[in-house]
């Protein structure tokens, strides 16, 4: 599903990501590890089409990455940092907005909304505004937006951020379910718990020379 071929990223004489090649099959989870500054977020941005590599190519489903292409956007759902939030919309309204944008059938959209909020333990918070959430709740809310739409590929940058150990297990359960349903996952993480629970394969990034 994902083919990264000798990709590197440089800017103004600085190496953000050393050359890397990796393939991830349909329904596989790749966990990206490495110390701070080794380029994990940069690699995810390249996979999401948010940053152009300096060299090499990335193909998703056989096509070159193109964030302007609706087929690519339909295929890839990414959470790299927290998503933008509208201060006047509730948690449920955010999720509904994303689901209704992607699912043409209103019944399907509603089923996704209700199921997701319950799965992430957010159903009691559905009427809250973003500023009324704790940092861990905000992280779960971001994950709800990531999952409230169709996708073949999930890209996640440190999804365990802000979460207590119990909620790390919640997201492991949620992400495993998506992988077992056929989604391809790429997750950068500093959590051994998450890596051990999720990784079909691991990519270890080295510090820039
Ligand atoms: N816009 C930029 N311009 C120049 N250098 C950058 C830029 N963004 C990131 N970097 C550098 O690129 C390198 C890789 O950064 P990146 O955020 O991808 O690392 P990371 O592995 O995700 O780190 P962390 O584990 O701390 O999240 C770092 O050395 C960083 O300082």
C-alpha cells in the first residue's frame, strides 16, 4: 500500500530526514521509532503530502502522493499534531462535520459519529466545546476526527501524547481494530507499549550525520 523509495528531506543545508526506504502492505502497521529530531514527523508529513521530499518518491496505492487529489485525500487520514478546531462547535458537531463531508448517506454518517464517540469514551463530552476539554480529552477528540471519515491509510504522530496509561490501551484497541479491518497504519511513537502492541514492522530512524 505504501512504498517509500530513498526519501530524504533537507532544508537550508539542514538534514531533516536521512534517506529512508520502506514498504508497508495493506492491513499492516509500521511503527516508526527514533530519538528526538531523527525525522519521524517529517517522514509522516511527506507521507501525508504536507511536505515535499528533497529526493526519492512515495507511492500510496501505486500513485504518487498528491494532497490536492481527492482520491489521495479519501485514502489517507493523518493526525500530525492536533487538528484545527472551531471554538463555536461542540465535539459532536466537529465529528458530524467531518463524517457528513465524507459519507453521502446520512445514516452512515450518524452511525460513525455515535460509534466513535462511545469507542473513545467521549460520548459524555459530546456537547462540550474544544476549550472545555482536558489535554488528554483533546487528544482523543483529535483521534475521533481522524477516524470519523473513510480511509485506507492512517498516519499518526505520537498518538499516545497526553494520554494516561489506561487511555493508551484504549487507543491501542481502537487502532488495532482499524488495522484488523484492513487499514494500513504508520505510527511514530516514543511508547514501547504502543509499539509492542501495534507493530507488524518497525522502522528505526537514525540521527542526521
Ligand atoms: N522547518 C524546519 N526547518 C529546519 N529544520 C527543521 C524544520 N522542522 C524540523 N526541523 C529539524 O528536522 C529534524 C527532524 O524533525 P522532526 O520533527 O521530524 O523529528 P522527530 O523525530 O519527529 O522528533 P520528536 O521525537 O522530537 O518529535 C530536527 O532536527 C528538527 O530540528
